[in-house]
C-alpha cells in the first residue's frame, strides 16, 4: 500500500497534519521533516529485527520520531514511560531492539541497548531524505505490550493492514469531514493514542497533540480551537463534564463528539451529556484489534444503556457456548512477539477468543458482563464485577469503585470492593445500598477505601493489583 505520509503530502500538501499548540506542520512540511529525520536514523546501528523502541510523552518530537521510524522502514516498539526500569528492560530484552529513543523530558536509564535522547537525533547532521516508497500490508508497523490488567504484558504485533482496517472501520462509523481535527490527550504509546496518529495519516486529518490530560486545559482547547473529535475514557469524560457544567461554555461549532473507550457510560453520566447536547460514541476494542471494533452510537445510547454496541464494518461477532465474545476482523493481530503459541491458544475454528463474557439483547446489541478471568464464582453463582460496579455508580459520595474476588472457605470466592471517596463511608451503609439494588450474594462482603484505583495506560482498572492487596486484608471468618 502507499506510504501514507508521502501520499498525503502529494494529495493534501497544504492541509494541517499536526499541531501541538505551538508548532504546526502541513502534510507537505511533515513529509519533509520526517524524511530528513528518517535519514538521521540511518546513523543508528540497526539489528536483524529492524525494531526501534520509543519512550515518549505526547510531544511533537515524539510524534515526529515515531513517523521517522516508520518512514525509515523500521518497526516501533512502544514503551510505557510510567513503567519501572526493570519492566522496561524486560520489554527491551524481549523485543531485541536496535536502539531506544527517549524523549528529552524523560530520564534515561542505564539500559542494555544503545539509548539516544531525541535532542541527540535532531542534532545529527542532515543526510539525504530517506523514506520507504511503500508500506507493506503484512509488515509489522508497531509492537505494543499489553498494559497488563491481568498480569505480565505480551508484545502485540500490529501490521499496517491492521491499522488501516481499524481506521477504515472507524471512518465508516463516525464519518469524515475535510476539516476534521482529533484531539489526542490519551497516550500515543497506547493503542487509543497511536490509532489517532495513524488515522490522521490515513484520513488526511489533523492531529492536535496534548502532553497530558488536564480537564481545564482540554476544555479551553475544545472551546477555542476547531477540534472536531476527542478520545476519552470514563474518568476523563466525567471531569470534562464537571468543567463544562461549571463554566457553561459551549465547545466550538465544529465539534462533533467524543469517542469513549475503557468501559460503558452509566445513565447519570449519559443524562448529563444529553443535557449538554454532547454526542458520545461508546466503543469496545483492544490492543490486539488496533482499537475499536464495536461501537454504540449516541442515538442508541439511552435505549441500550450499558451496551458496547454492534460490530463495525469488517468485524464479525458471535458468542461461544459459555458466553465468551468471539470475533473475526482484518484488524486482528497476527500474533504475539516471541510467543507463537499465544495467539493459537486464543483461536477456535478461526475465531479469536477475547476473554470477555457477554450477551446480546433482543435488538442484537452486545453487552459485556465482564472478563472471564474476573468472574467470581460464589457458592456456584456467577458474579461479574462490572454489574456490581454499575449498581454503585449512583451512590452519593462514591467517586470510583472496583470489585474483585477473594478466596472464602465457605463460598470458595466472594466479591470485595475497593472505592475512592472524599471521606470514608460506613460499610454497613454500602452493604445496605447494595442489597437494595443487587441479589444479596452479589453484594461485596467488604469495602476498602483507597486514595486511587490502579489503572493501566488505557484507564482500565488493574484488578490483579487489588487482589494482591487483599492478601494483607483477610476477611473475617463466617
């Protein structure tokens, strides 16, 4: 297929490609800068793997460096800058990278691979512009280590075809306009952020980079700049709603809506969005599918509250006998790095086993009941944390809640909860509330207040970390 950078420079040379609030590049300018930067990367010793790791924030330098790696024919290995040194080193060893490129604002550890800060690369003498003429459909464009909601991360291979298929399906669902501009405040080392970058190149769409999520700053950008779309996770949406309701400032006239990932919207939040005439498209996807493959459009949100929607174009969907969600899509990864058996173990008759348990309603909308691994079997009854958490969404004074399983000598497993609140809430009050809204066996047997819930880069709760805490918080006998 075409080299997307060169193609956009040819057909949309004067269209805005990227903006970080200080520097802007058109597609023609972008191709020039990236080509020269790719030429500089030829000074770095290469390896047989053709992989270069990047550790960066959502900066313009990080954006350009990522495109230069692709343009020079290499594979990006994305590193999560929030990880500990030992975690990063394990991923570098696993990926066998030629080099690590690190954003200037991040500290450089003593890694076992050649490491360069961005400033060093930018300061290199300019060689001739280097850019591969085409992107090979089946070539691996990027490798992302799954964020680890259940344990040790695996390197997910993402081909150019995967990214292209994901972008096409998203466009057919959300639509495109010549003036689209997507605000990227989610991390570009995560699929939710990198997919925005790739859509920008495929659509010829501007990407507005923001270094991190700050609700007040994001609100002002949405009010004053011609942003049309933004990707958010639930906690981002709630914080933006708080600012919007406080300021009573409407977003710019070109704004089309928000793409929500990381979990379905609850009814109180949906009602707040409706009151503000704010369109929110809820989505379901994963690193293995290069972002969203299922979506619930705003028009269906009220009638299908709690649903993740219906499969997008190019995605086939069905349920296994036990309710596990199975799918087929050209956006699906060809495998996991150095683990040829890992994908095979997730396939059944050509269908990918997502690990999520779900059900369809009478209108064929998909509802995710929870992770297969997260399911709690208490006295023979199945309990899904998502259902329990949703029941507590309207509890006054409760900011966040996560439910996990704990071993119990009588019931085998029981649900327990961790919650975030400004002040401690009497456990008896929380239990009484639960019994009004849930079957008694689904009500958590204990509630633990924490300052914050552990989440991965995509905003999803890392339940295994909460379960580790439970080893220090045994339940009373009975």
